[in-house]
C-alpha cells in the first residue's frame, strides 16, 4: 500500500498491462460516474484501452455524459484485468462484484475524497477535504498540465455539481467555484447539467412524491421529520426504490427540522433508511450504530422488516440524539 502523487497516478492510468478496468461505486451517483468517465477520457487521450464497469445500470439521467453508454455490467464481463482504478469508493466493498474481475496480482489504484477511506488498494490518492472525487481529478489534471477537453470537462463539472448539491453545501469552497468557472469556459451549459442531474423528475417520481408525502410525519417539537415508502406505493407509482430519493428533501428542508429520514421498503421486505441532518446531530454515528455508515450530515443504514418496526426503532434513537443535541 502506498501513496502516489499526481504525476505517478497519471503515469499508471495512462499506460500499463492490458486495458485499465475503471470502477465506480455500486448505485453510482453523479460524482462516481463523472469521475469514472473523466478517467476514461484521459485514457482515450493517452491511447490506453479501458473498460468501464459497474454492478448496476447507469441511471438514464446521466445519458448526456460522453461515453456513458460504454459502461458494462460486471456480470457481463468474462475478461480478467491486471490493473484497475476505483473512483469515489469509500471502501473496497463499494466496488461490488467488479472486484471479481481482477486477475491474480491485479494492481489497484484508489482515487477518492471520503475522509473515512482506509487507503485500500496498492496505491491510493485520497483527498478527504475535497468536495468531490471529480475535484481531486481536476486538481491532478491541472497540476500536471494535462489538457482538459470539453468531454472531460463536462464529466468533471457534473461530478462537482452533484456532490456540492449545485454549490449549496458547505463544501462549496472558493476553490471549487474557481474549478467550475474554468470548466465552464469549455462550452458547458450549466442549466442543462443542473436540470439533468438535480432537477429532472420522472412522472413516476412525481407520483411517488404525491403518495409518499401523505406519510410525512413531524415530531412534537418539529425537529425530526420522516417519510416511509412501502411496496404498495412504489407499485402504485410505477417507481422503483431508487426513485424514493426524491422524497428526502421534503424532510430535512422543513424549517426547524434537524434530522430528516426516508424509510423505504425493499422487495425482500427489508428497509433501507437515508438520514440527513442540518447542523447539530451526527447522523453518521447513528447509522454506524445500526451497522450502516456515511458522513456527519448524510448517512444510511438497513433494517430487517417490517417497515413499521424499523421506523419506531430508529426514530427512538434519533429523537434521543436530537434531544441531547439541543440540551433537553
Ligand atoms: Mn463523491
């Protein structure tokens, strides 16, 4: 295990034994997809072959990213690889089954921005204070004088927009605005990206909002709000469990609410929970207590069903953490 500087990372990505396996995390998001594609565009410029892989299909909203159609499902690949790069993966498990495509002695490079990243792999480049993996890649390209063309710029900009929530979170530093400004000079339309990545709703998602909001519950003091989506609602809306994410902002965004939670029932009856906090409660610690994980302000965990039991078990814990945080 070793740390690499920018030049050495780029040298390893640009050439090596056989095609480079480019991996981003399961249930990929805008930063993971943008970062993986930016690495692909870099390889393209260097004349290096590569394979983009994920366990899950890339959500259609990212179709506009150049080469998004080149992602392949790990289950569909028989080839084995001597060199791989993982981007935006906080730990090895986040690579999912893509890790089964490693040849014996495969060299793994880990590029990430999660401060909990263990530095897994043979080489790692982890910048825990960076808002996005795409910012880590941008720094690397700039520091090494690597040209950033329109395609790569669009991928990097998308990852930055996604992980800063459209420049709204506290990770929206002056540096990242300057990076975005530089990327925008390469003929990128900010509304197109924000619309596709942050705003676009499908009819199924809109229907799920209508049904899900009927379950919105706020505690007596107005500090904990939750929504619980069961299988019947998903079925009625024609939505899948990932679509339920659109309900999360309706919890924490309520004024005065400190912790917002979204419960969703999975096809196997288990329950996935997403939590967000405003500025006092460490939801990462709560998630960790129940076998999950994440960040201080955004985290998640899983429970066995039924939905009702998961809701009461977690709410009890959250309410006591909120009370402690407010000195009550
Ligand atoms: Mn990220």
